[in-house]
C-alpha cells in the first residue's frame, strides 16, 4: 500500500524517491494505515557479519559505485552497552542512525521529523542533524540552528545520500506504528 502523503507540500523538498522508499517499507509489512496515526522508520546500519550484500532497494551498486562500509560490530556493541547503562530499554538492542517519523493529518501523511544520529568517539549516540518539518526548525551539530535556506540545501544532499545508501542495501529498516 502506498502512503497517501499530504499534497500541500512540505517545509523541505522531500523527493519522490524517498516517499516511494517509505511506502515500499510499509507495503512490505502490510501495515493497515487506516488504523495508525503515526509511523516511525528506524534505519540501522548493517554490521559486517550480518551477511551484507549490495543490491537492496532499487538495485545494487552501479557502475563506479562502491558498496557501503557497514558499521563494525564492536562499535555497535559499545554503543548498545552505553544505552543500556543509561537505562534505555526500548531500542537498546539497535543503534538507529536515522529516524523518520510521519503523522497522519486530515489530508494525508505529513513528515514530522527526520533525525540523523551519530556515534561519538566513546560510542555515545547523539543527534547530528535534525529536520523538524512541522515546526520548520532545523539543527546541525556544530552549526546550531539553521535557516530554512541552509536546511533546504543540506536536506537535499542528506536525502540523496540516504536514498543512495538504501539502494546499496546498507540499512536494515524497522517500521513501527501507533
């Protein structure tokens, strides 16, 4: 089932390819969108020992493209341990480098936020980039709050990178709905 996105536009330029990618993930799980008011997509890096192979959504590595370099399991283990130590039980078994949340509005599904996480040198997870669509507030670690024009340019590049990594099958995607 395709996600019926709101047609009035978004605060940032969401590509058709990203909307299709999210719709495919929902269809793969046969989620009943009529019963849900929110969807959260967690994109986790595949580990080196997870049987990774290039060739996921939309095909594999093309001419001149290199397969992604998955996160080493020891770094993930350190981060999981830190999250457990901090009392995180929900999601403590996975590191979510990207989280996308949609909410259902009266006229279709809206992007609420997209957060890109990173792991620091001590394996602690922190927010690197945050695009808040409904509040039109955007943040990048080291830059601070961004104006819409800055966020627009960064989002286009970020989105292109995410789609490319998904096509290279670099992520495991977990979808949850309420």
